[in-house]
């Protein structure tokens, strides 16, 4: 039956072994490789695969017609696959110049494009293109395919007859010759292949592969009737003899492959065993520590219960007045605590915090601090709005609050920002009065935008400010006027802070300097010069001899002010600008950065000039471009703003947020909804010795929030 039958396409479906992949190579390309070394068993393996494909088609009554090298591809392990190709779809015409999908021309162009995409040197792709173009002229694809069609056309087809099964056998004879006789140039290839129709072989083939030459001559007989049929080809002594060797090699290859696979499996299992053993060792240590800690906490609990039993004081089960200061707490069962405060939700992070703390512990003394941290972390369930401070500031288009500050007793707080005003509010009246608009007790206009304010810790009527023009000012609140003005900075001053000495003030500026001021003198009394912008300065609460500052070079510097030449310690760990720093106590510092993290540092050991291992890294808020504020409470709570328009609360014991509160998106003046993506919480400040804080966002919204 001729290949022009309507069922021709369906038949070729049975011959296809696999799809053409980018790693496959055309059999034509493989044969024309001038560096190819003849491996007789490899050639036989290829020949037998194609012969069996032709046999399958003949057994179903079809003539293959296109069993030419350009219609096959070689994949891994020399597996041969037939492809339906435009280049070999009309062999009787001898054109063979197709460029459709699957053609040899497509395969080479795909490979070229892959190589071009992998180049890294400028101009290399252009050089590769030139080489490809030169190669194309040396060995033109269209011409090769046309010549191939001529080489593989049987004598009866050349005479105008139709294709037959005998014609396919003839083409197998041509293929067998090509497999065993490589040529060194296109010219030699064309000259040698053109003589096959006359059954003239090069002497080298007869000398080196006499059985191949003899069998190929049988297949190339000019009389179709004198050629063996496909079954006779498969049953020939030539193929049987070599086939036995091929079977032996295949068996050896298969055995070798199994050995390699087994070795790979052994290596995998061995590596897996080692890793699991390490995990088991860690688990054993963890279980041992847990067992020890359980015993310790059980003893502590038993001791506490014995003391409770011996005490004459009765604790009511539903007493809601137990608390610290003005804060009330409700007694809850362990299950209620877990459900209310999300113990299970944060279980993994709590687990990590426990093992991190445990690994640093040298004795059982770590348990009480961890227990205290866990208690404080789970003591509150939400941030509740106690007061919403709405201001009638209609004349200012921008109301960004850059800084908040409480006086020492927490009776008053001040706000300042880009509206060029410092406003003072009475804390209790804000909480008690239910007003639509809250007016400040005092309002001081300024000439420039304010970046930072700080209340004097001992002089209640005194507050310092820094502005965008590089000026540091000290204000008398009762007189609403400047009492001291310092103009030594050359660029914007980001931060000011009073020390424990009420006359000592520090400021940090974009000019790369930290200046120390005595408010009774007009000039600075000391300068620390740096190479980067200084974004924040901070004194410990009970000392005037030490100072820390954060820099745009991603570092925090800690100085003894009695030696301004070199820092006591440099804190390294942030990946972007350090925007804020606060002391929790005299030796513990929190730093905030636009790398989305806060870090907790231990300064108790300053013998090392560089600290690169923070005690804790806090993450959960978003901070990549703005200064979002930072404040710490006396009980170890840390408040920060976020570029998600939220306030986040951490406790120093754990790296994940304990609470958060999201500001609404309403303009405080117009009442209209605004784009939340552009809003962020810009400043936060804890009220002294309580669980409340004041927070402000970039729209000028100010809220008093309480942990409950």
C-alpha cells in the first residue's frame, strides 16, 4: 500500500518513539559530524532500530518512504525516533527543502538560539551568528537535504516508478553504508554517496568492514525483486551475528546502569541517614533539656503552691482587680490563655524563642526571665483606642507628625512635624473629654519643619527640637519662646535627645556629625564626625557619659563621651539605614532600620569593639523607606510604626509581634477616604509606667492606644 493512503498519518503515530526535544540531534547531523569515530555496535544499534520501525510499517501494509537520516533524531543512549518532518514529506519529488516544525533546519536553529541566549560577553552573540552564517555557506542545509533525497531514491523511483517496500529496503542499504563510512568533507560525502546507485563502494569499506559491504550490496540491488524483504533483513546472519554481540553489550550496559543506580541510591540513603542522625541527636538534646526544664518548672510550681497553701490570704477565683498600677487583669485558665492570645498560632515562633534562649543558658537561672517574657507576651489580646485626637488644622495641607514626646510624669505630651508647629496637650483631659476637635493647651509656631522633639527629663517647662534647616532649639513652654538656638549643623538635623544631666543635649545631622551641647552655652562642647548621615541619637536614661547613634551606613555606634576619638563598640547587623534607637535599660538597646527589622543588643560587655550578634531580631512590620518611629516601655514592650499604616507591639523576649493596630484611612480634616498604600505610622511614644501609648500617622491622625 502506498504512503499516500488516507491512513498514512495514523500509521506513523505507531512509529514515533518520542517527541523532538531541544537536546535531541538529527541523525543527519550526527552522521555528518566529521569527528565521528565508528563504533560498529553503536552503528548496528541505530540500524536495527530503524529497520524494526520499517518492519512495523510493512507488517501493517504501509510503505515508510521517508526512512532517511533527516527524518530521524537521536536522543540519549542513541535511541532513534522518527519525526514527521516537512523536509522529508515528499521524497518522491526530491525537493527535501522544508523548513516546517521538526525539520533538521529547525533543530539546528533551535540549538543556535539556545547558545546565543547563554552568552555573557558583549559581542559574543554576534560572533556566533557570523560563524553560523559561515558554516551555513560551507554546508548549506537545503542543498544537503536535496542531495540526501537523491542518495536515498531507489532506481525504480528514479525511473518514475512508485515507492514500494523494496524501495524502503534500498534506503536501508544506503543508511547502512553511511553509518559505517564517515566522510571528512561535504564534497567527499556527495562524491561517495553519488556512486552508491552503481553499487561502487570505496575500497576502505571492503577492507575494514567486509560483511557490512556485502550486506549493503544485497540491499542496494538494482532489481527490487532481488533485494531481501524486511523480514529477511531482520533474520539475516549478518544481523544475527552482530545482534548477539549487541545483546551482550546491552546487557553489560544495563548491568552497569543498575550498579550506578544502586550506588546512587546507597549514596542518597547514606547521606539521608547522616542527616537524620544529626536531627535525632538534636532532638535527643532538646528532649533532654525539655525534661530537665519540666522538672525545674514543676518544682517551682510545687514550691509556689506550698507557699500559697501556708498563706492566710485567699485569692478569689474571679477577681478582676488583680493588676499592676491602674491596669486590671482577669485570671484565666491555661486553655483560655492559649485561645485568647494565640499561643498555638505563634507556637513555632515561641518554640524557636524557647530553644534560642535555652541554648544561651548556662544554668537554670534563665527560666524566670523566659517565664516573665512569656507572661508579658501573652498578657494582652489587643490594642484598644482610648482617645482619637482630631485637630482642626485646616490651613496645613500636610499634617505628617514626625515626633511625639511625653514629659517625665506623663502629664503632658507634645507633637511636632511638617506643619511647622509644636503642640502641647494635657494627657488626662484628652482621655476624659469627648470632643470632635481637641485644641492644644499651647501651640508654638516654628520657622521650619520639625524632625524631632525631646522633653527635658528634669526641667518640666523645657523641650528641645531639631528642624529641616539644621537648627537645634530649646524652648520655654511656659513662655512659648526660644530660650536657646544652635546653628552649627550644615544640613538637616534628624534627632535630639536630653541626657540625665539636664544641661546636656545631643543632636545628629545629615552633615555626618553628632554634636554635644550645653544649653547654658551658645556653642557645642563636643563633636563626633562620621562619614555617613546620622539619623538618631540617644542617651541611656540614667547616664550622661554614654551615647549611641544610628547611621545611614547601617550601623549603630556606642560612645563613652569622655573619649570622642573612637567608639566603645560598633553594632553591625542591619542591612539598611538605622533610623531609630532606644535604650530599654542602661545596657540593652533596640535599633530600628529600613531593612524591615528591629534588633536587640546587649552592651554589657564592651570589651569587643564590634558586636555582630544581636540578642533578638524582631520582624513582622513593614519599613523600607520611611522613619516610622520607635519607643520602649519600662516593662520591655517595644512599639514601632509600619508602612502598612499600623502600630506593632513586640516584647523584648520574642521576635514576633504581640499586638498590632491598623489606623483607618480617613483624612482627619476632610473626613474623606484616602489611599491607604501611601499612609504609614510615623511616630509612637509610650506613656510613663503604663500600658498606653500615643501613635500618629502620616495623615496627622493621633490616637491614644491601650493594651488590653
